[in-house]
C-alpha cells in the first residue's frame, strides 16, 4: 500500500500566515492535505474585439484622455447613444 509523502502542514493562525508560509514553501509538498475547492463560474459578460481605423482610434484616445475616461468606456457610451438614436428613428 502506497503511503503519502506529504509533509505535515503546520498550524497557522491566519490567512496571512498561510500565504507567507507558501511564499517560502512548495505547495506540492502539502497537496494531500489541501481541501478540495468547489466553486461555480458564471461568466455573464463577454468582450468582443472590433477593428477600428487608426485615425479614428487616435482621435478617440485623445478625447477619452481629455475626459479622463478609458477609451473602452467612451466607445461603449457613444455606441449606446447611437443605438438609442437609431431605435427612435
């Protein structure tokens, strides 16, 4: 019968101590003692890559910088506005 080659995990008083411990120790040496992690992943948002003309993106980045917002956020705001306008037409 095979025996575990896992080292005994020391008693640690906090999550910070555990993190510090594994900063200097190999988790593989303690793998058999680690609890199984179970969690659900529900990805609801997606990112879509769209090619934007070079001159347009340069102007957009300049405007976004002047408004102190990320370019992605500014694009989404403008697209939402354009969609709403198109719905009303």
